[in-house]
C-alpha cells in the first residue's frame, strides 16, 4: 500500500533512510526511473505563493513520467 508523505513524524527513521537512498539512486541514474510515475498525477497546494517550489515539483514529476 502506498503511503502519502504528509508529515515526517508519520515515518520511522528506517523509512526516511530508504526514501533518501532511493532519491540518491534516482539522481545517479535518472533515465532508469524516467517512467516510474507514469499514470500518476501530482496535486500541489501551497499556503503561500512559491514559483520556484512549484516549478521544482513540476519538473521533478515530469522527469519521472508523471503529470502535474
């Protein structure tokens, strides 16, 4: 079952370490993960306007093959 990352307090240290290790693998070999988010859509809600953050998430999701 997929777990949504809403609050870091909901995760154990081991789970956070696994997320970071996966991020390192993706950064090392992005082409291998270019369709990992295919058929997924990322919805974003920000309390305050943040163009840089929004664009970063946008680009990241698209590089993983998903939609925003």
